[in-house]
């Protein structure tokens, strides 16, 4: 079983809503996580993507990216969302995909240094939600807190 499939099973077990939404972890390369969901399970009364589903998929992409980073780097900890905001740009009229990527600038290095030194750190992440190859239909900006198991008393 691949690491991504193992994490998919974990996700469905610890966050049952992901199973109900039909969330699928499609791609992870150590820097980016792509998470999809079918419109058939996530539409609103107008037949377009339900805002809460779009938000959930975007959060799972960002949260899952940090969880996978912890696993991949051998660090032990917990990831929680501290705050998040979604900008809905246009209706999602097809299955949708949320893409989250680790920051490229020095902010990520500072995050890692802080986490390793203090056992806790915060990181702002963005997820872009697509319902086709064009511009994103929604943009999520969130702040996540990563707390080492030692700092949490675990």
C-alpha cells in the first residue's frame, strides 16, 4: 500500500466527513497535495458545488499537506487549523480539485526552525480549488498550528 493510500485510509477513519464527501487524495510529491471530490456528492440546490464542501476539500488539502510533511520528515505532531477564509470566485460546475503547496520563500524554513526549536509553529497555507483547467473557482487562505507530541504532552 502506498503512503498516500495509507494516509487516505487514516483520513477516512479519523475524519468521517471525508468519506461522506467522497474526498480522494490524488497526488503528493513532498511539496504539493491534490485532493478531489465529486460534484455528485457535493452539490447545492442549484447543482453547483456546495460552499461547505469546497471549503472542506480546501482545508483537507492544506491540513493533509502538513500531516504528510510531518510523516515524511519523521517528525511527530498534530496539525490543527487556527483560522481560515474562503473566497468563492465562481460556481463549481464539475468535480473539483483542491491544490495546496508548501511556501517556496523563507517562511517555510522559519516554520521548520521554529517547530524544531520550540515544538510548535504556525504556517499560513493557500489551497486553490479548481473545477476544470482554468482559473480557480475558490481560494482558501488558512493558518495552521503544528504542535509536536512532546509539546502536547504526548
